């Protein structure tokens, strides 16, 4: 008697992060590049077909689509409007993520109060604090408005119920990781819960034409917590950055369907709340009558915004066999490269035997290569114990061969330095149009840059004199 071979359903595997499905297990998802998220889902995926159904609205030529419904409305905070591309678009969902204590709740409570009006109600839902705690913060930052409604909820169904009762034009949810749906198992903040909460609020925003601001947590690596799908679903992703020991806060656009992502909003956090800074360069400068050795000014670009920043360096005799290399606000690897270039190309040989400390003023972080020349000159000034000229800025990337390379936005940087009263600048060759009344010295390599400084700063460090 013939035997029939039994066929066994093959299991399928699905990525819990992005939903990618495969027939075999993989340690790393090929779609979202995340490790350890591919899990077995049981039998193989069933083959399904979808029949054509009724449409919600007829397709029309794109030129006949009314774009007035997508006109942005100001939030009342100019610096946030700058990053959003003009304001909040009806139906847009914005995710603001940042580290604990950076000021996310303070900023959004201020936005909620300023955006509220007789025709535009605002609903602020807090899932991390009690209503009385939020009220105390509102009193402190003067965010009391009769058209601002406050609710403390952790249940998604209750949040949707508040939307039906208040009918707001703007919803602020703090935070998306602390709200859960009763229809799903799992604790708040889990991947399934975050997906469901975000999906429900996005659908409600699109149906009602309501703008939504979601607060998001970050992991210890600085990435937004929860499934990567969350960033794909929302319209705008903003990153709120800042050192908790400094006053400066930066809002960067990571994703924006309604504008550019190269704008940066600057804020100052103080006892009475948070305020926008239209001209934040003063936070990054030290006001002094006489120049000090080891300091150099540069102009960095945060998005499209030029900011004059001060770099400081200090060198002292080392008391240990391995000299210290300490940085604050600068990349350690770039500072080490500048030290190597100064020793090899600038003939400043004693730097390797001394403790070296480098830092920026005001808590700003300099990561772009355009600050290389300023870092190198600050180190040379500290080694020679001679200050640089008071009204000098240095702009340029320094290569390992000692060459000074061109950087983007030189004219914009020089214009900002000239506006603040600086009269001299060291820049790479061919800088373009120079502001009237500003003396620009073009340098091709590190040797040219050192020759443009006061004579003693080009000498060897005190140990070698």
C-alpha cells in the first residue's frame, strides 16, 4: 500500500521591530538592521488576496487638490516654528524625543499654553505626572490659559474619550511610552503597546485634522525608545538635546514631511521656564577685556544657523608617565589628530609630554571638522603661552598632511563673525565674497596658520625653550 508523505507547515519568522517576514531565522533583520528581533511566528504565511472595494474619495488631478487645509499654524514659539517649517500643520503628528530632565515637558507645556485660543483648544494629557504637578509647573512658567485643558491618563481609551469631549485642535501627550491600550497584553512601553497607541492617535489626528505632539523616551545610546516603526509613522521627528548642567537646549529636525531638516532651534532653560534664543552666540563666548592664551574663536553651523563659539585649551606639566587628554564639548579623536598634526607639521614637540585639557564654552558640542583650525590654534597658543588676537576667528578643516581644507558656508560664517564685531579671520584659500571692513587671511596649511600668529606662539613649548 502506498504511503502518502505528510507535509509539515514550515514556520515563519517575523521581526518585532519593523514587521519583516522571512522563512528562516536570522540573527539580524535585513530590513531594519536590528539584532535579536526576529522571532518565530508559527506556520508559514497564508496567501491572501484583497478584492477591490469602495474608495473613500475619488482621485483627482493633483493641481485640483486644495492645499489650504495643510497650512501651518504658529505654535507661539518662534524657535520651534523655525524647526517645524513654519508651525504645526493640521493632522500632523510630531514626535519630540530627548533624555530625561532635558526640558521636554517644560517646552511642550509652554507651547500648549501659547497655541491655545478661543477657536483652537489644546488638550495636554500627562501620563507620567499628576495633574497637580503639571499645574505647579504651569504656574512657574506662566502657562495658564483658559483654553488649555489638562488630563492625567494612562489608558488609551480614556485619552480617546477626552478627544471626543474637548475636541482640541492640538493634543500634547507626555509620553507615548507610558500610555497603554487595555485591548493588548503587555506593560506600557512595550513594542506592541507603543505601536497600538501611536497608531490610534495618528488615526485620530488625521480624521479630526488635529495636530499632535508626542513626547518620546530615548535609550541609553540616545536612540528613540520603542519600535523603529514609530519614527516611520509620525510626520515629524525632533530631537531635544542639551547638557543638563548648561542652559542651552537645541531642537533638531531628524525627519520632517513639511519642511527641511537642516534647521535648529535654540532655547535657554532657566528657573522661570524655557525661552527661545534668536541670537544665542553670546552663550558661547567669554567676555573679557584682555585675550588669554589657549583660547580661539570659530564659527560653527548648526543646521543653517551660524554660531560663534569659543574653544579653550590648557597645557600643564604632567606628573604621571601617561599624560592626560581630557575634552569637553569636543570629539576626543579630533583633538588627538590636531595634537599629532601640531607635533609633526607644526614642530611643537613638547605637547606629547604634557597634560592637555580642551573644552568649549557654554556647553555647546563641536563635531563638525570646520572647528579643527580653531582647536589647533588654541593648542598652539596654550603651548606658546601667548594669546591670539582678540578679534580673530579661525575657520577650516585640518588634514593629516597639515593642509587646511575648505568647508561649507564660509561666507555665512564670516558674515556672522562680522556682525558680532570680529575684524580678522583665518580661513582656507578662496573663501569667496568677504564682508566689507573684515581682514581675511587665507592659509593653505598649518604652517601658514602658525606664521599668521604672534611670534612667540610659534615657538616651542616652555619645556623645550
